[in-house]
């Protein structure tokens, strides 16, 4: 009986993971995070430079700052008013 609960729980976690991957792309821009969270780009940019590692957590392409998925999620948790 407990094995059924484990399999059901594992299935729910995998569904949640797949949903999250659909909602948050592998790379996001500072502008996207700013738009979603309602926080200024300058605030997000300053937090990035003070708390994350360049070229690992964020990088620049064609003048835009891109964030990894894990960095984007952390910033959304920190700044998004709807999540709090």
C-alpha cells in the first residue's frame, strides 16, 4: 500500500517539474523578470551583480543580460509579490 503512495507522489512531482519547465524557459532576460515581478531592471541587475556569479548564473548576449533557469526562479521568488 505504501508503495502506491510513493509512486503517486513521484508522479505528482514529475508532473509539477514538467509544468515548471514549460512555464520558465532555460534562459530568461532581466526585462522578462522585471515585467513579471514588477521590479525595476536596475534593482534586478544590481542584485544579480552582488549575489550571483557572472558567466555561470547570468551572461550577456547582444546587449541583453540572460539568466539561467535557477537564477530566474530565485529572483522571481524574491521579487514577485504574487508568490509572497
